């Protein structure tokens, strides 16, 4: 990790201590780095900070409401407004963190724009945004992420893997991310 990304990583890390962020964020960062290799026209200086900071806003959502943003079981009402809150708070916190390390203001604005809608906005605004969205979702297919995400979705691993497999084409934007997802899915199935 280059020095500036190391600084951002360490400043973001305290915000990851919810929703398994301490597992998800480093994984998403590595997925972003893999995707950037295939997309030299993307801006690493936007994608990498955005992925490190995309979920910092969850710290501003009460723990008992976080899961309601993710699942809608018979026992709890779904709260998509909490997902939106984590995006807006995340964009604000990202701006504070990036300003504290004297990051380029134009890049800060783009990073904030990506974070503010990374889950609720279905389309990608740019290649940078597409790579962040893809890197964020790939852990859902990984053998480490599958048990966590399956539990969040109130599914056992088998049905969960069938579910995420059916979403590869609609969730992911880049061919590389789709290829990675299929490889991870095969690894996850082999471990069942």
C-alpha cells in the first residue's frame, strides 16, 4: 500500500468495527486492487480511498437498526432509510478523513459522490464507481464472506450461494468482477 493509502486505511479502520467491517474492508480493498489491474483507465486515487471509506457511515447507524437495513424477515421491518443514512454519513466522514490528509479536493468530491449512493444507486456513474461497487460486492461470493452474508440474509450457505449466483449479471458491472465472482463461488461451493 502506498503511504497515502496506508494513512487513509488507518484513519478508516476505527469505523470498521461494526457489521464485520474489519473483515469486509480489507477484502474489498484487495478486490479493488485486482480490478484496477484490468482497468488502467480507472483512477486508483479515487477507487482505493473510496473502497476503504465506503462503509464508514455504518458507525452512525444504531447496531439494532443495521441489520434491518440489510434483511427483512418476518420478525423485523426492513429499514432502507438506514442504508441511505450510512451512505450520507459515510460521504461526510470520508470528506473529513481525506481533508485531514490534505487529499486533492476534486478527488474528495468524486469519492464522496461514489460513497453517497454506493448501495442504493443501482447504476454506476463512472468506471471508478463501477469498480467500487464491484469490489464491495465480491466478498459476498468469497468463502470468508459467504457464512457472514448468508446469516445476514437468513439463509443456509447452499441456498445463499444459489441466490448470489443468480445475481452475478445484475449486481456486477465489469467482466473481471463477474469472472472473480464465479471463481469465488466455485471455491465456496467446494468448501460446503
